[in-house]
C-alpha cells in the first residue's frame, strides 16, 4: 500500500470535516444593526418632498396651515412618523406657521426638535406614566400652543421658549387656553421663557383649570423645576399656583387675573375649602426649598382680586424665599399663613 497517498487522503478528509463543522459557528455571529443605517432607511421611506432638507418636517409631508393626516406610504400619523425620526437621532425643524395638530411625546425618549415660531392648535403633551417615564426631551427655538402645555412623569425636559396663546378661533376645540400644567412626577424641567396669554373659565372643560400656571401634585411632587422668565399676561382665575420642591423662578410677571368665572371651580387639592374662590395673583403652598427671584404683580386690571400674594403653609424644615416683590395697583394685600415656610426678603411698591 502507498502509505503516503493514504495519509494524504486522511488529512484531506479531516480538513473537509473540520471546515464543514466550522460553518455553523459562523452563523452564530449576528452583527448589530447600525442606527445610522436604520435612520437613513427610514428617511428614505418617509420622504415625500425631497426638495426640502432632511431635517425639515415638510420633507415628510408635515406643513403649517394644512391638515397633517396619515403618511401615504406607512398609513401611520405623520406626526408619529416625525417623532420616530427624531427618536432615532434626527434633529427636525418646524418652520414658522400654525400646525393643525397636537404635539404628543407619549412613550418618547431622547428627542430634540427646533421650532421657528411654530404654533400648534392642540396641546403640547409630555405626559409619561409611573411605569413608563419620558426622558430627555429638548425643544429649542420658539414653540407656541393655542391650547395648553401638560407635563407628568418625565425627566430631563428642556425648552427654550414656550408661549401659550389664547384664541378660541384657532384652538383645536374652539376653546380658550387652559394654560401650563406641571404635575406629579415631573423632575428636572427647565424653561428659559414662558408666556401665558390667558386661560378660559366658562364651561366644564375649565373645571380643573384654577390658574394660568400650575406647578402642583404630590407622590411624587414636581421637583427641580427651573423657569428663568415667566410672563402671565392674563388669567380668568388665579395667576400662578406653585407647589413642589427645588422650584426656581428667576423672574415672574403677573398682569391681570380673576377676569372670568369661578363658580364651577372645585377645591384645589391640599388647600382649605373656599380658598379656591379667593382670587390670588401668586399662591405658594408647600413651596419647599424653592425661590422666586424677582416677582412683579400688577393688580390694576384685576377687579375681582382678593390677594396679590398668598404665602400658604409649608414644611418649615424646607424654607423658601421670594427675593423681591414689586407691587403695583390698588389691591396689594398679602395673605400669610401662620404655618408658612416662606420669607419675603424685600417688598417694593
């Protein structure tokens, strides 16, 4: 027997066997998908008007002054598709104009959008749940709503400029605005500039709208809220009701309050019955480890006003301050609870 040929044959057979056994090993290696590649695919799929750049919402069929509707390629709401792109890392721009829709960030995380004075006829909703919180929403530029702003169970929300208009001829439900509502579970929210043009009061729709600016709720209460400049131009009821921990408002201006109906307004949670009917420009309750820097209250156009400022009760272990209070107008009365934890450093009339 030719042993050399025999050994060579055995070697070749072993080599083939080894190669055939190694094939399944290669199939076990699964490469992770490239997010940029996924984003590029989605951009291509959703593009309807390629004359606009990739970061312009008009490229994907969302235009001001037109009905938004569903995307013709996917059958899904165009705003949802826009937010899908944003959640994958594309910073989208909304050109100036009025968008006939709401802006809803439910179940969204890591979204950055820019607004060139873009207005929405519906509400701006950043409402998570205790089980599914919303995180890291960054809204730059100037954003407007003809309805309201609502925040619950979220963290890391940053807004450049938020303006809530009050025009029921444009509002999605033909109602007045219901203001700005920062509620339970809101943590680490910042707004550089907040303006509230006014709120409504007539009808059951406004039953739970006691103030133009509401920061309130417990278990968990809002915490680490920064508003650099807030301007409440008008309110049918109270101007601002503020409750929570580590709230910082650098400048707060209140002009006209108590311009509407208060009969159908129920008691505000954790307050005494009847106090909700005592119209107040700024009401601070359980306002803990917090500060208002420069507070301007003008009561000249507030005929139903009871108090310019109400320093309500709070935990004395978490003292708070109002640095300067500027009072103008006829009724400059300040109501102070014996159990208040708030100190006013300086009054100026």
